[in-house]
C-alpha cells in the first residue's frame, strides 16, 4: 500500500481528525517566528528518522542478506564439491546459474505492480519465506534436472525482493534520504559475502550426517531455514507505510506524510495527491518503459552487476586459484567485502548530503575500472597484486550501487511509473548474471584475462552512460525552468515543472 494512499483513507474519523490536527500544528509551529518552529520540526524529524531507521532498515538488511546468501552460496558449495557430487559439467553448472537469473528477471516487474495491492508487509515476507523453503531443496538435489528446477523457482521467488524494497522505501523516506538508506541495507550484501564465506566454512564442517552425504548440502539446508525464519519475522516487524507504523506517534505520522508531500509535488489539478487516487494504467507502465533515464541507468547498472555477480559468485574460486586451499579461500574472501561495506555507506551518505547520484558514481566507478584493468594484465604469478586489486574491484562496484539504484526512483512519479522504472531497471541490470555465469570458466583460471577484460569494457561503457544521464537530467531541469514543461503544471507526475530531476 502506498503511503499517500493510506493517508487519504484513514481507518476511522478520529484518526483522521488527529492526523489533520497534527499537520496544522506542524504548519503553525513552522510559521511562527521561524526559528522556534524550525527547531521543533528538526527535533521531531530527528526522532522520526531514528525510529524509521531503527525499525525498518535492520529488517530489510536481514532480508537482503538472506537473498544474497541464497544467491551466492552455490559458489561456495561449488568449491566444496557440489559440481562433482551432482555430476555437473561446467556448462551445466553455468546453465543453472543462468536459469536462476532468467526467472529472477521475469519476476521483477509483475512483483512490483502487485506490491501496492498485496501490501509490502505481506508480499515481502511471503517472498522471503518462499525462497527459504526452495533454497533448502538445493541440499537434496542429485542430478542436473533437480539443479535446474530448484534454481528456476529460487529466481522466481527472489526476483521481487529488491525492486519491492526500493519501491517500499520511496514511500517512507524523501528523495534526498534514499541513497544512505539503500546503502545501509545494501552493505548487507557485502557483509553477506564475508559472512557467507565464514558460515559456509562452518556448516561444511558438519560433514556427512543425518542422511546428507556432503558438507555443502548443510549450507543449503541451514541457510534456507534461516531465510524462512527471517521471512516470518518480517511479517511481524514491518509496517506497510508510515500511516500504519505502530511505533510512530500521531504527530510523527503527520510529519512523515508532510515531508513526502513537500519532497514530491505530485498533485493533480483538483488538489489531491495523484498517488493517493491513482489507478493502475498501462500508459504509466509504457511511460516507464520509454524513459531515456531508465535505459541509461539500467544498462549502466547491467554493466556494474556483471562485475558484481562475477565477483560474488567466483571470488572463492579466484582466490583458490591464487594458491590458497578451499578453506583458506573462504576466509580470505572476507576482507575485500568488509572494506567495500564501509566505503559503500560513506559514499551513500555523501550522495544524499550532496543530493547527487550520477556525479558521485562518476567519481567511484573508476576504482573498479582500475582494479579490473590491473588484474587482467598483471603477471600470472603476481598473486599479491591480484588480491590487492580485488579491494578496488569490490569497492568501486558496491559503492556505485546505492546511487544508481535510487536514481530512477528519485526521478519517477507517480506510483506506477516509479514501480515500472524501478523493476525494469533491475530486470535489465540483473541480466548481468548471464554474463558472469558464462564468461568465468574453470579453463581460464587463475588468470581470467578474457573474462576480466569483458567486465572492464562494460564498466567503461557504464561510466559514459552515467555521464550522458547526468547531462540529460540537467537539460530537463533547464527546460522546466525555461517553461518548456508548463503544459504539465499540476499534472501530478514527474513532468510537473516543480518536480526537479536529481543529477
């Protein structure tokens, strides 16, 4: 349920009166002598953000951590015997990864379009619990057919989570607060890479027990159980929106609504919020599909995720190829992820503070470009340099994600166009999983010159695509200032001249 829609339809007259009174109180406090009202609002805003951050973000971080664990545990299981025990060739293993991404991508747009109807609390929780059960099934497969079927259903269940979370947060926070919040829960992906290696190391030590003939099977079973438990917990912990957040006081709910109204001027000519009364229209989906911004950011994100997925899926194999044992590879993979997590939060904070998305990416993406350029061309035996470059690769890739992930959401209104652009961007971007699944072959280890070079070329393209989008958004803002969008005054979406694009 969208926050603005819920606020237009309070459950009873008393709540409506209380909310309206609180809005009047906030407006009055802000207008009287300037400073006292401003101080009151700032203090109330700090309390509001603290409550939202402490109640919502940890839950989303947990769900996303589970998602990333379930996507990458197959990489850890591979070097612990999955491919050999199930009897998979390199091509069959790659096909299993590819079919996951195919179903993952197919699920993203439909999932986002039903999120408002089903409600975030129910839908996000259901998806997580479902893929937890499916993920457990990977621990019981014995042939190629079973591997394909489980990976397909896993992709179908996981596909709606990330676009759903981005859409959900856009109804909770203002546009200038999104990157840091996305960054905070997205770093759980980095931590999942680190935690996943440690957890896989521990679970694999269980060995053949209780009818399971290999330690890697316990990785799938235990992580699947943990994911299911996280999905059930999310149902009881997440509110649908700020109007139903039981941990907020009436005045705080009113302020949360007012902040969103001030941040995104999506009001129709009759004075009502367009998102409150908006009905589903295919024209809004088409408007999202035809968005130049969506295609530029989506293809750039595709390039970034091509590197990120290859890094996450094959880092243990890469490190092992540098001369480490399988168990040592799990442990040495922790450090680059941990460094990337810290830098990602810092970059996301700067992106929100400066209210810049693409400009920030133009500064951090070259780190990954340098890393891939170096690791693809250093001597085959220069292991120290190769491992050092993984820090630049991880940092540049992960730190670029929060700005690009929220950019379309920042610049799209009303609800169904934002739902479409967010899902389509991720759908196109996640096709990068196909690239990572097929280009990193065992026959190339440990140098991976061709594979790294392909990712390098994609990242260079991403930098130029981001630059073009920054210039395009700046042009739209100039055109709105010069009156070229006056026909859309009070139209209730992102074409309104008052709706300025974030660069």
